[in-house]
C-alpha cells in the first residue's frame, strides 16, 4: 500500500520463535499505532521489571555486527530487528508498536515472509493523516575499502541497487536492483533467507552468535554447495536477502525515503552509516509532505532524547 496517507495495522498480530543468535525463545505482538507514532519497540520481560520504549531510528542503533540492534544492554535492547523493519517498509506500514519479551527478535524462517503474512492477516489501515517523506537532495556516499554505499536524488519513489561479491564460489558476485513497491517486495524480496558459511560456525559460536541458527532458519553454505536439502528459494537468494536487510536498515531513517540507494559489498554497518551521513548535513535532505507541501521541520521528533545503542549483520 503506497498512499498519500500514513498507515498502521488494522489489528494485533502475535508471533513467537527463537533468536538466531541467542537461541532463546521470544514472543512479539505487533500492534496498531496512531499517526506520527512511527515504529517503536516496547521491550518487556527485563530483570529490572521496567519496560523500555525504543524508537526504531538510526540514532538508537547500538550495534551492527551480524544483525542490527537498537537500545543498550543495560537499559534494554532489541537485536535482529532488520527483517521486521524490512517487512514494515516493504508493505508501507508507517506506524506500529512492537511488544517484545526478550532481547532478540524471533528469526522464524530467516526471511521477512512470516512477518509479511502476519501483517497481511490483520490488514493495513489508513490513518487520515498525510504521509511525509525524506527527500534526498544531494549525493551522499561512504566507503570502506572497495565497499561503498550511497544515496542519490531521484524524482519519485525509492529504488535500491544492491551488489554482493563473496569469495565463496557458491555465492559469488550478484546484483539486484528494483523500485520498492509492496507487490514487488512480497514477490521478490520477502522470501529470501539469511545465510551463513559452515566454515564460520565455530567462530560465531565462540563469539556468542548463531546459537539459534539451524537449517530451519538459515541457508547454510558449504565449500561447494548449499547444505539445506531443499536448496535455494531463488537462484540469487543471497543478494535478495542483502536487499531485504538494506530495506530494513534504511527504514531506520524514521520516514520513507525518496531517493536511490546503491551499495557494493555493504551490510548493516554501511546501511546505517549512509543514514548518518545523510542526516549529518541539513542540506542533504528535505522533509516533504504528501500533495507537495514541504516541511522544513528537523528530525528531532524522531531522535531527540533517544539513547544510542550497539550490534548488527548476516550469518
């Protein structure tokens, strides 16, 4: 749904599973929220007995190693938010409250498809309030060695162009470029699963990652082939999942983007980093309201008073 009105969910949706890194069980409830609320996570079940509301915003990201984390460990954090955020952005959901009783989102099948199905089951409602966008006005680019990420102005919509290049012959080099629409997202991006190298598993375990990873939720890549007996969902599932992650991380802009995103050998760190570069200079962007009304209001309402947190990436 891409309308000139902000949207939210028509009802509540409940999902449960385990965290791909922690291996611990977790339950979440997706709830409707009012216009201009944005996406926020209500972290419950903490030892202190206190709940914490964490805005889904790049200023609240505390880590980007193997997943994206918002909040902080001491006062409450939520890890691996990128797949749900990708589903919200891909389907055009502007406002929602995510109640979660643990520190990591459930991995489910490793893609965004279970979240898409949950959202579709309850439906999306318009709020009657004009939608706003962040319009990219100037080219912004960040680099790390050969890897880079950039945002460029375009006349309308949001286009992503994601390229990966792995030494593994099973993954190799591939590229996916597409205008982001709900129909295309459902069909081409949402089913793509997270992936990891079998040779890296022991190292991840020692670092406290991938404790919940299995063939049920991760595409396992061996030396010469995919280990999962069912194989891949797409011939280029690896780059499609990186595209999925980019959508989820860029949703942390706080408003939909009008611009073109391009990355080469990027990941969670660079996806979040390009947002930081964009917002570093007010001349890089404008906030535009539906029907052409431009608002020069700052993004303070999305980030002010929010603590900075850490963690993010794919297996």
